[in-house]
C-alpha cells in the first residue's frame, strides 16, 4: 500500500465519475496515467466497481408497475393514518393524566377529611355529599389556579397535537 498522493487524483476521479475516461480526457491526463501506478490502480478499482454496479442493476428484477403502485398506495395510507392518529393518541394520554390527577386529588382530600370511605355507596346522594364535603375545604385561591393550569395545559396539548406544516 502506498500512502503518497498524486496531483492528478481529483481530475482523474472526476473523469471516472462522469464517465469521461479515457475518451473525453486531455492528452496530458492520459499520458500521466500511463506512467503513474497509483492512477492506474484507481482506474482499475473504479471500473471494477462500476461494472459490478451495472451488472447488479441489470440482474435486479424490475417488478410490475401495478405492484409498485400498490406499495406506494399502502405507504401513503399508512403515513396518513399515523398523521391522523397522533393527535388522538396525545389527547387520550392527556385525558388519562388529568383523570388520574383528579382521582389522586380526591383521594388526598378524603384522606385529609378523615377517610370516610364507609359513606361511599351506590346511592348518588351519598356520592354527591362526599364530593361536596371534599370541595368545601377548597379555597377559591387554590381552585382557580388549578382550573387555569388545566386550561393552559389543554391549550398546549391541542397546539402540540395539530400539524404545523
């Protein structure tokens, strides 16, 4: 392996990449290549890779146009379904978080008011009485900021869930 560089390397690489070697090159470049072992090796390797690429392209099955169209349609539908379902999933997660926060707040409130679990029954009047007893201890200074936080977070979730493109 030789680590020295050739001054014609860029020009030769450009000619090989564009397919101009050897017909559309200058006589100066062709004369240099005859005397430079590095450039001859570069040509040999590049032409071998280009030949292998052409052979693999010809050997690859083209596939029917109907199959390609069908796959493109499936891909388009999948992307559309993912785009539509993303905001719904975000909204569902947000709803679960808010519901969990409310449930935890209610359990903490019941704990602070003496754990009156036995008053819970199937009767709606007993359930409403428990909820109203839990809320009577709340001050407006606590309730309104909590409500405002829920509204702000809801707006943020809606903003993030919509497509901005």
